[in-house]
C-alpha cells in the first residue's frame, strides 16, 4: 500500500456528483456514472460512505466506527482515514468545500 | 474494501448535452420541443410488452405490417384513436393476471401494498409516429462508428437521436409516459430499427416506474415455459448469455431471452418476463406469462465450472451494471438500485464460474422442461 498524506480529523468529504449509492444489506452498491462502473463496498466501507455523505467529518466517522464495530478509537480513526483515502482514490468521494465562516 | 463491476459499454450512457444528436441530425439545435407533428398514417397497434401495453399511433400501413412481422404475437393492431377498441379476443393480455381476471401483476397488485403500482402505471404508454423530412437526418456514417444512439435523460423527459430517427419521451402529470418518434416515412427498414430502439428505452423506463428493471441477461425456464421457475444469467456483452441460452435450448429447457429480460415485482417476490428483443437467437414471437424468478446467476467465464455464493449486494451491483440506460441516468440510478434490492431480496443468488463447454449444467440441477 502506498504512503498517503495524512488526513485531518476535521476533513470532510462528499460523494462525487456522478456517484449514486444505496445500502444493500450490510454492504453498499455504488454506481459511478462517469467511469462507468459499479462498486460493492464491504460493511465498513458502506458505513464510511454513508457517514461522509451525511456530512460527518472524518473524526466523527472514526468515532462512529469505534462505537458501532467495537474497535479501539485509534484503530477506528485509522480505518476511517484509510477508507476515505481509498474511496477518494476510487473516484467515489471528493473533499467537500469548506463551510463558509460564520458572520 | 470494494469490488468493481464494469458497466456494459455502449449500453446507453448519457450523451453530453453539447454533443447530443450531432452525429445523427443535420440541425441538432432544432430537435422537437414537444410531441406533435404530422402522423405518418392512421394505423395503430398495441404492443403487449411487460408493464404495457404500449400503444403506437400514427403508423402508415407499411409500418404497421413491418411491426407485425417483427413483433409477431406481441403486436395487436387496433383502430387509431385516443382510446381504441377493446383488446382483440384471440390475442389476450399475456400476463397471468389477465388470464385470471385480476389486474396485471406487471403493474402491481392490490393484494400486495408493497408492490402497489405507481401513478400512471395503469395507463398505456402512448407513442406517436411522425413524418420528418429526409433532410433532417445525416446520411454519412463516421469512420469507426458502431451502431448506437444518443440519449439525453432529464427528470421528466428524455431525448433520443439515432440513425434516421429522433424521439422525445415525456413523463406526464400522473406518471403516464408519452413518446413521439420522428422518422422518414419511406425509410421502412430504418423505421423498424428506430422503433425497436425506442421501445427498448421506453420499456426500461416504464419497468422502472413499475418497480421492475430491464436487464441484459439470459432467462431460462426450468419446469416449462408455462408455470415453471426462471433462472436469470446476468452478464455484460460477451459474458456468455447467448451461449448459455443456446445450450439451454439444446437441453430442452425453455428460453425466454438471450439478451434482454424484464424483472417485475409480483406479490411475494419477483418474476421474469420475455421481451421480443433478442441477441443471437431468434426473438420471442408470442407472449408467455412471466415466470417466478427463482435464481440469479452472475456469469463469469473461468477455467472451471463452479457455483460460488454471492451476496445480494454483489447481485444488485451486477444487475445494475447490466441495466441499460437507467444505470447511466443521473435522475434514476438510485431508483434502479432500490428496485433491484427489492426484486432480488428473496431470490437465490450465486456467481457461476463456467467454461464454454457447458459442463456447468449439472451444477444447476435443472430438471428437464415439461
């Protein structure tokens, strides 16, 4: 596995505009219309995508994984980072634009 | 973390709007804005396809004859007009519900709230054929061109343009579909190709509205074409669908399809229905009642014959990859995934690794056709 740049816990991602996905059981099916291809995500990947699509930042995704999959927080955060990087590399997600500052 | 399934190439990916129709129409900017024009003639026919019927109006006599020759018992001539006469008694609705006096299960059943039909699903699809001047269409074929057509999907309308035709589909208030097809009246052969292409697309969208899906797949009946169970072999172009269908026919099994099949929701599960669109085999000539779908096999050519368990998500992904036009439609791809998730919920699913010699058939334990 190639070394990738560290991803900040506050980093947020969103599905790319050509991506459509649905949970099917514990897994997820992702249609990438520009590719074109269909991906099947395992349960952890499906949950990561679901949380990111819901607007959760990477740190919150890691915390949710730790709770739902009963793993150590540090391990869950690392998994979240790795999965996010993999989803980005696969063309499923992209960095979300930063929220506008409060007036 | 993920597996990839490639979409079927050339299965109707949406065309970038700037390029839409440029290869086929002399003036793509003058694409019809509304479904209106001069009919080619006064003839009409019903096509008894799943989630239909599909009423085609504005045909000239030669076009009607060509449709009848192409679609056989699926095509029922009717008097032209907005409502037409009652269905011809000796050409009944092919659905088992019609045979039993119930509503068509292709459109959902009142006995099954989960399969309730969407608004407009009980109305026929209306397709009008209009005359277009020959100078409307390009007559030169780009080098390396492979037969295809352009598709521009929007939320409530679709535009199509292909060799010698253009078409506009609109989903009207209430959910009913209306379509216009513009062709050159004297272009008999081109008309049939245009009409067939349009019908494939309309069927895909209509089935989606009815909770179903149109899939590139071979459908085989075990236990007989009437009353048996269906096995669906799903695969992209070149995956072996026609090979499987040909071998099934050689074994005496009924074959509903070697190219495109319709999945439709029925109370308690999913059914598979034949369409008169074929790949290498002769297309179906007469409607047969849909079969209960018992098994979905994901085709994968390999050096051995084996059935490998597959998850429902994997099956949905493979099916979505083989759902032409809809999987490329940004407004409807999630509906497709929802439909497939429901349709395949109670169906046995496996990956079929197979050699082309047919050694896999004993693994399927399909009894001979009745």
